[in-house]
């Protein structure tokens, strides 16, 4: 083994840890933030008063589902570089991630 090979492995390991930490932080903060928005919206029922509040509630639900479905599976795949969940979950994961993203992009 050369020093160059060892440093590359060390760099890849550090990048896996950083990527996993960032994605977990984003997921947790996003889930907490969206839950707060949903709780406030449901308690106050202001989402029924105008279109903007209804749109914000829809985005919160969609973002919550995206963070709940896509980010944990993507984080696991990025950290382990293997997929153990089977072909059906793989296809549904990709499909639902695209549906959630298109829903956010197409809402005007």
C-alpha cells in the first residue's frame, strides 16, 4: 500500500461521515420544522382562510413525506454503497422521490 492509497481511503471515509451527518441534520431539522408548521396550521385552521396558507400546508406535507421517505434511504445508500431493501422499495423510493419533487416544482 502506498501513502496515496491510504490517504484516499481516509478521505473517502471522512466524506462519508460528513455526508451522513449533513443529511441526518437536514432530515431532522426539516421534519421538526414541517411538523411545527403542520401543528400550527391544524390548530389555528388558518390554512382554510386563503390560498397562500393552503399552499404552505401542502408544501409542508409534501416536504415532510419527502424527508421521511427519500432522505433516510438515500443517506443509507450513500453511507454503505449497498442496497438491501429489495427491488420494489428501490423503484418506489425513486418514484415517490420524483413525485414529491415534481409536486414542489409544479405548484405555482
